[in-house]
C-alpha cells in the first residue's frame, strides 16, 4: 500500500515569507508526528497528533511554527516569517496508534531552504 | 528525560566484514528502542525494534541488535557488510505510555569499502 507522502519535496523561500508543508499519512493511521532534521540539531521531535488533536506540541521551536490536522488524516505544518535557521528537512511519520513501542513510518521529507 | 548516545559519527568497514554500530541509552524505566536507516535523500526506514520481548532482536537486511540492560546498550550488528549497507543509521528511544515520540541519537554514517 501507499506509504507516507509529503509535499513539496523541496521548497526554497525567502526570509520572512510563510511556508506550508503537507503530510499525507498512511491510511488508517491515527497518530501523526512531525520531526525536523538539521545539521546542527540532528533529528528532533516537533509535534504529535492523535486524531485531530495535538497532545504534545513540546518540540515546536517558536510561536512561528504551527500545525494542524484535519479529518484525522492530512496534516499541514506552517512556518511563519521564515528565518535562515529554519532551513532543514522536515519529516512526517505516522503510526497505528500511539502506544509505546509502536512503529512509526516516515515519509521522504520536505527539504526547506530559507535564503 | 530519555536519551540515546551513538558512539562514532562515522564507521568504515570492508565489504564482508562485521558491522558494529554502538548505541547506549539513558532511561529510568525500561525503554522501547529502535534502529532506523536513512539512505541519501530518503526518509527513515525501520530496521528493528526492542519492545521488551526477546532481548536479541532480528531485523531486515540481516541486521540484529541485543538489548543489554546491565550495559544500557542496544548495539546494532551485521555479520557481513554489503556495499548496499552504506547509509546513515539512527538509534532512537521512545517513552513508555501513550506518547511514543522518538528521541534520536546523532546518527552513525556507515561506509563500506571494497
């Protein structure tokens, strides 16, 4: 079956612009996660959804970052007023449930470059 | 807070040689542990995971890992390296309970030479 898909695969933007990154999880997966992969910080958790609610937003680095999930499926990560330090690969993952030890399936990522 | 430490950011082995990638965890409770592999310009793929069943876990592509509580380790091994194993490998830990966000190590880049 289809895996996790993300769009766009690459995004180049200018400092100060807003960007939206999209994630389509595996059908039927109730949990969805956003991570960020950057040279300086490695792989870091951003936010987790269970259904449409986000019980854990502890990884969002600033109030410029927000995310939503609709219909228990697609999620959008929005970064407002982008800064150069936002340049990274943004990875989305989904899982069947969110109990400890559940396998998370990752998408290919969106590479964001802020000029 | 839970964490993982991967010793060695770069490991180079010859084709056919043993692969050993090290991971140590820090946790106050028995953790869930994962190894993921990332090929260039791709997302993460699960190799194997430990969820408190067998301490020796077998994964895909001939990899296995052993959970050693006394050493707080979860090292990844493969008896014979193949050129196609060249990639970056990440060890990760997840919290118990219902929030299973992953905390990753810094990764180990595996190079396989002829």
